[in-house]
């Protein structure tokens, strides 16, 4: 986010968090305030998607296939998403008030592109972090400049959860 606050409004997109092999994919999403999220169910069984998070409370009752509705994420914050039927299914959505965000790739690198020259506060977040890592201030001098910042986040590893075989499920 620009250090002086204020962000370009680029909201109004729709993104998907899919249910594949009884897991939410992706596990972590970062979206801008004002983005709608669909929850397509690609599994051969029904799911019941919900969140009780203060930044967004919603419930999509048992369904298969296409998400019966998209959900508008209209407040910044962390939203934990679950399935009321399969308690191991969990996903996280970080809703930010700026269009300047990125998720890390497989190598742990995130790239922000198309930034204007100026000072920026760079924040990092992980759903299993033990402590907030704070932020770093970075200044871009010109349109073609690049700045590298780094964060070390101590986080609990994600542990695999037991999923009963599909042929044992009755729903």
C-alpha cells in the first residue's frame, strides 16, 4: 500500500476458491476489498461452505457443481473458510484495501508490478504465523526501478489431515 495511504480502486473482480479432492484450492487467497468469490464444487459429493469470521460471515448450504451464489468480500481482514460437513477442509482469504498485493510462488517469492514511483509499506502475512512480522518501507525511485524486501515468517507447518475414502462417505 502506498505509505501515504490511499489506493487505486480496482475492485469488482470475481475469483474462485474451488473444492477439489475434498480440499479448498487455493489454501490461501489474497483479494482486494470489493471482490466477489465463487466456490465451485469439483467433487462428486456435496459441500457446505461457511465463514464465521468478523470480516465476513456467510453460509452456502449443501451443493454440488457450480456455486449457487458468489460472496462479496466488502471489508478488509482475515476470513477463515470451512466446510460444515468435512471439518478438515479449511481455507484462508486475506482481504486487503489496496490493489497492490501478491501471493508467493513455489519459491516463496511475490512480485508487485505496475507500481508508481513513491514510498510503500510492504506487509507479509501467513495464516499460521506465530507473530506478525511487521512491515518494511520501500521506495521506488523511477518507473523502471525495482526494490527487494524480505520477510522471515515463523509458521507452524500445515499438517495433512485424514480424509476418509470417498466410497465410505454417504453424502
